[in-house]
């Protein structure tokens, strides 16, 4: 999920002092043998994995926590749309994991290549292995290529998805800067479960705000494989008020689903015909990260079923799945939902490793979507674990609804807080 970037030499040296580089083929890293400490291995260093590792260290420092991720730093999905148009720099949404080292988490710069659940052991890409008492899998998402037809991984270099932020964000940003005034920016939205459901519509508004200042004759077309989207009325009202005539949303029933693309000619084909775009942003369908599928954690529909109290997989014993990859009932796939799941999972792990029964707590989430440089909307959620499900709870009625400007300030505060809580930054 992250990308390799560069840090100053002294920071890199300090960071690597706390990192175990698991690059020795065939070597078996320390196991449970000879140690009474419970061992938890966390596969994946995004919001879910890091928040779980941090929570475990805070709740029970006696637990040995190892986090496995191949990347030195992580580029966050939240605020990545702002980075597209220069409201934030890519560096400002890139975080290191030095805070986890300070908290006592052992970092392994590698990837989990295979899970041996009966032996409670993972094999790493470099050839070494790690034993665990409990494994937490937080792999995020992978993109499903060739939907629409013609959109493979190579095509994403010409029609960026920018859904896994980093280099793709830079590609899409460069295309927007190079586009002539009067050009059409096309955004293709897939059907089915996806990371950050409001994200494409936030992106449309952010791009429109940028175009209005620099290329006001341009237009944003949203080709949608769905017939509705989160907080649609608020988004559309904001578009009409702030950028009249600049954004057009095309629902699936109106021919909005993109069926195939011609990358060389920059054409999107729908049931309504061919649509030429100066910039094409194709967001493909998504599924859990590859390790979830390879390990047998994903069900027939592609996502990972879990016990809602412990987030333990219903398919593999002693393996827990959190974040975007899991089926979490009414919860959206978002950074804040992932963090809330991570904390519940960590509390459950502490109880289970101590021989106690795990208890359920209330979960929550919030998604902030930028409407302008200084305007945003928020989508809040409260959830209860009841009857083997995660169900939505009613939200309390606010005494006064925050303005869009206030929501933008709250979004900035929330972002700083969730990064600090999850990564110790």
C-alpha cells in the first residue's frame, strides 16, 4: 500500500536500528520455543495493521508484536485527493513507522508470502519464517484489472487510477496540469464494495475546484456503474453551488458504466457510446490484498468473513482480518473504520491470549470529503456488535450542524489525530 521514498540519512539510520531486515533466505526468525511471551504477527502496515500493533503494545507490553510490511513509508489514502491539486504535498501525507519502533514493535521489511495456519507460521518473501500465537492480516485492497476491458496494469500508466496513492497520484496530477483549458476529465467509478466509497465524488469536486481557478472551460464527467452514492444530495448541491455546470454525474441506468477503454485514443465506451477524454481516471473494482486470497481467508464473494467481536477469520483459526479486506457488516471501508476495528481486535487479542473471553465494544467511523480548499462534509457512523453482526446505530442529533468551512478544519484535525494514533507519528 505504501511506496518507497527517501528520508534524511540520520533518520534512516535511527529508523533501521529498530528494524529487523528479514532478507536471509532460509533463516527461521525466533519462534515461540524457549519464550513465554505471547507472539502476535501483523501482516500489513497501513492504518489497520499499524493501529492494531500500537494498541497491542499499549494494552499489554508483554506481548511480542512483529509487523511485516515491505515498504519503508506509507502514503495515506486520506487527503490524497488534496495532493492531486497541490493543496497538500505528497510528502505531507507520507508517514514513517518509526513511532512503532519507539513503541516496541519489531518491524520486518518484507511481505508475508504464505500462511501455514496449522503450524501457526508465516513464510516471508525473502525466505525466512515467523511463528505466531495469533496472526493479524491487514492487507488492504488489490485492484482487479481488465474491468473495464482494456484496463490492465500497463494501462494505468496512461489512465491513472490514483486509488493506491503515491506514484499514481503524481501521474494523475501531472496529466491535470498538462491538460489544455476546455478538456474533459473523466472519472470511472466501479460497482461493488470498494475502499472509501465517497472518494470518487470528493475527487470530482476537488478537481473541479482546481479547474475553476486554472482551466475554467473544462468539465468533469463521472461515469458511474452505480445508481446512487453516499451523501449524494449534499455533494450535488455543493457542485451546483460552487461549480455550476462543471460536474456531470452519469448513473448506471443512464449509460454510466464504462464497459471498455481505448488507452491509446483516451476513449471510454459505455452503453451510451464513445466518450473522448483529455484525462481519464479509471478506478477499477477491488478485492482484498493478495495474501488474503492466497491464504484462503476470502470467501466466494472475494472478501474475508470474520467473527465481529474478535475479527478472527471464520475460515482460518488463530488468524484475524481487519481493515478494508474484511466483511464488517455495516461499516464502510475507510481509514477510521479500520482503526476502530484494529482497536477492537487488539482488545480481543489481549483477552484471548490471557485465556479470557473477548468482549464487544462500540465501533465508529468518520469519512471527511473535501468540497473545496476550505470546505468539507463528514459522514459519521456508530456501530454495535450484536447477534453476531455489526449493525449501525442511530447518531445523536447535533445541536448545530457544522458549516462546510468548520468541517474542513475538523477534517484536518482528524487527519493529524488518526495518523498520530495509528503510526505514533
